């Protein structure tokens, strides 16, 4: 009886021991799995929070954030290029818009005044009309009493003066177009140098050190290119408007000489 009780006791101890032995590795395995999964879940959570934060920002807020991350040094200079370039471009657009006249209507009014009231009446029409075409007409009519050649020379000379006024300060816009991306590239190079300096000081290739420097470097390049693209659009519009006004000036000058020849022949 005692032997039977002893055998049952030993079997119970062995069974309980095996259960404990099998439970401990299972618990250790579960703990290890949780430890392995925890960093992944943490990283995923951080990335999701960063994405949600970036998506929740408006365009203006996101642009402001990127501008601050790029650093006040080169980003401020690039912003200054944008402000000065836009100021000059807007001033030129306003000036060119005011310089645009209805050339056909002006030609008809000058011709009618020339036939009815003579040169002085035609000059009065030009005085009351704004724009480079009217100014050229006035200079040509002012020399009409001398000769046709003198009137033609006056028209050509004053046409060059008017063209210079139309193109005034446009070269500054082209300068800022070239300067903005160059400053951005310089900021990129300096940012890369700073990143490698941090790597050298740390003595280790840590991704955070490299990523921060490269991010700042690329932001300066992006903003420089954006400024250049914006100013290039305004520059092309200004150049096209100047070309259109210059073509009107040339056509109007030829028409004026023809009107003066016809007026001289009638006298």
C-alpha cells in the first residue's frame, strides 16, 4: 500500500514538474515575441503619427515648417530673391500694361487729324494719348516740317529710347532667376559638409546624423528651384509683352512715315 502511494506520489511530482518545465519556456517564448514585436509596433505607431501630423497641416503651415527646417541663413536669402524679383516683375507688368495702347485707333486718329488740321492737330492727338507709340508719333511729327528723312531718324532714335524704358530692370529679374537655385545648391553643399562633420565628430555612421544634414541641404535646393520657376514664369510673360509692344512700335513707325509721305505729296 505504501509502495503504491509512493509510486502515485512520484508520478504526480513528475507530471507536475513536466507541466512546470513546459510552461516556463512557453512563457519565455511569449515574452521574447512581445519584446520583438514591441519595437516594431512602436516604430509603426511613430511613423503613423508623423504621417497623420504631416497630413493634418495645411499647405501654408507645411511650407512654413519646411522653411524653418531649412535654416534661416540661405532660406532667408532665397526668400529675399523671391521678394525683390516679384516686386520688379509686378512693377514691369503694371508699366507695360499702361504702355499698351490701341495702335489701330491711334493711327486712324492721327491720320484724320493730319488731313483735317495739319501737323499740329496730329501732334495734339499724340499729346493726349499715353504709351510709347504715341510718343514716337509725336517725335516723328515734330520733325515733319524739316524732311521725311529727319522724321524717320527721329522715329528710329526715339524708338530705341522707348525700348530701353520698356526693358528697364528686367535684367534684375533674370539675375534673381539664376541666383536663387545657385544659392540653393550652395546651401545643399554646406548642409552635406555639416552632415559629414557630425559623422566625423561622432565617429559612427548614424542614420539620424546623415538624414538631418541631407534634409536641410535638400530643402534649400527645393526652395531655390521653386523661386526660380516662379520668377521664370513672370520673366517670360514680361518678355512676351515687351516683344508685342515693340512690334506695334515698328509697325506704327512704318505707317507714320507712309502718312507723312502722303501728306507731303498733297501739299
